[in-house]
């Protein structure tokens, strides 16, 4: 039996719906409708054998696709195009009335696609920029423009979550100030996932009481995430009550001009100092 109400769950509604069960909609907090194509480590638009094995209980001698990769599609089978997206979002709201329905979009054709996606009235957006290797300034400009596009097209303040790839707590705060409502911290969680996957069972029989599991998970989370989360929270609290325009500045004139923020004037250091 699936526990209910224990965790705030994000349910990925993938194009192929691999691994999706009707039970996943129960007590979900967010449904992530992914209008993106999945790449595996080789660069194909595909799911790797390891990923498929997490979803398919196939015999060892008869694995799905013979144990090879499985092609990834573009849209969910029942969504012909963005024009039909609003009907899908309404259907998902019926399946999970308590969940917010977000739409994930990749980093391409944002100027054209974001207004059309917003017109379908999602409860929020996830902009997946980790597919591109953006430098700091490119990332900052893209995040700000995405937020502008989303909110220009919406009749309300639409949440815009950003998946930037590896980032520091300081940079996560800066992206919030540039307009993002939330920042993905997958990179911070990688050590936690590694520890959880490789942790030995509490019992030699592979079973441990739920309370023991919860304590172990809490300890892992605290040891892995407490540092970066405290840094992020501390920086955000230090800016509380100030408008974003008063919280950003740059020491580089290129950054200052591109982002329209004040340029900090640093003292020159004498060669004889």
C-alpha cells in the first residue's frame, strides 16, 4: 500500500508515461507535464535500460527492448499539440484535484512557445535550462526573459521554477531576484541520492521498521543539505523587505549593462601596495 500524505510529491507526467500509475495521482502536490524530450547519457532521445528497469518488472531473459534503450517521444500520446494542452491539464486536475498542474518546457523556442503554453492556463511553469551549457550571464538573461514572457502572458502572477543545472546557493538567490519563483537543487541532492542508494539495509533480512528508515533519511538529509540550505535561507533573509532592484549589482560593466543593474566601483590596488 502506498503511504498517503507522507511526502510532498512531484509526479512526472512523461511523454510516454513510462512508470506512471493511477496511484501516483493520489495525494500528489504537483503534476509535472513534461513537454520535453528525454536524452540518455549517450545523447539519444531515449530512456536507458537502467531507467526502464525501474519501471518495468520484466524477466531477466526477456527485458524490454531486449535490454537496449527505448526511444523517447515528444508529446504525451493524447496531446496532439500545444493547442490541445488545456484539455489535458483539465483532465489531470480531475484525476488529482489537490495537485497543482505545472508544465515543463525546454530551453528552445521560448519566445514562441511560452506565451502559447501560458494560454493553456497551467498552475506554474518549469523551465529546464540544464540542457544547455549557459555561462553565468547567459543564464541570468534567459531566466529574467522567461519570467517576463510568462508573466506578460498570464492574467496572474504565475510561478516560474527554473532548472539551471549545477548552481551554488548564492547563485540560486540571484536567480530568485531575477524573477524565478523556485530553483531546482538536484545538484545539491546528488550526494544524498548516492548515500541512500548505497546504504545497507538496517536488517540482514532487508527489512527495517518505518521509523528507523525515516530517522536514517532525516540524518542523511541533514548531513547533506543543511549547509547549502542554511546559506540560501540566510541570504534570502538578509534581503527581506527590499525590492529586487536594490539587491543586485555587478562588478563587471558588461554584466551591469546587460542586466541593467548598478556597477560596483572597486578601489584600484597600487602595484607598490
